[in-house]
C-alpha cells in the first residue's frame, strides 16, 4: 500500500492561493510494518500472559495488527501505535476468554454414567418378568399394588378409590407382594 498522501492546506496569510503540503494524520503502513517487525514477539508474549495456548495468542496478535491497520487513520500520533496495539491485544484476549467461558457454560452437562446395552437388556427382561408376574395376580391384589406403588397412593387413598376397607387393602397388598416374590424367584 502507498504511504499516506499529502493533503493541501491553504495558507492563512494569502487566502486560498498559496498551498503547502503536509502529510495526512495517522499511522502509515510503513510505520505499522516496522512496528510489526520490531514488536511482534513482545505482543505475542503479552497475549501469552493472558491466554493459555500459542495458537490463540498468535490469532489475537494478528487480529490486533489487522484492526490497527484498518484504523490507522485514527492513530494520530505514530509514536502511540505500539500503545494502541498493546491495548488491542489486551482487549482481544479478554474477548477470547469471555467466549471460552461462555462456551463452557453453554456446553451440555455430561450425561450421568449410562447403563450399558447389556444392563439395559437385563432391566428390560426384569420389567417383562414383573409384568408377567403382575398379570398372574388376582385382580384385587394387582389393583392394590398398582395404586399403592405405581400411582404412589396411601393405603387410605387406595381403600377409598377401590371402595374397600383399609384392612382389605393391607391384606391384598401383603398377599400380592408375597405372590410377586414367589413368581419372580421361580426359574423361567
């Protein structure tokens, strides 16, 4: 890229007729290139103090130079280019850390230890044998056990729902559990 173009500023003593040339304000590309050569490693070290991996540090420093290059007209004093670069490296490092933290927060939480396929199959077999054993119970025993343990009702609620006494609920429940125990322990 060419260096900054000179601009014409009219002289105040003669009006608009006499012009002199002064360089436009801002950091030149040549100055930025020299700053890059001289201070790349120190800026990389600054980023390394803020970030933990080399690739991110290099990305941050490169991005800082790109941004300063894009905004070089705003850096009016070329001597402040390095300070502007340092601040840009710090800001970009902070942004990178923020993105990492946000990414970690948004990651789904790890699943609890899942049962293996074998364990899942075994659980399914147990479930199937329980259903088969439940079908072998008397109707009232099955009703009491389902309402008491699967619907999570109290004995009084089961008695009211089925229209039987509390003692009957206890008797049917006790006999039903005993029959299930025998049916589940029997070899298939």
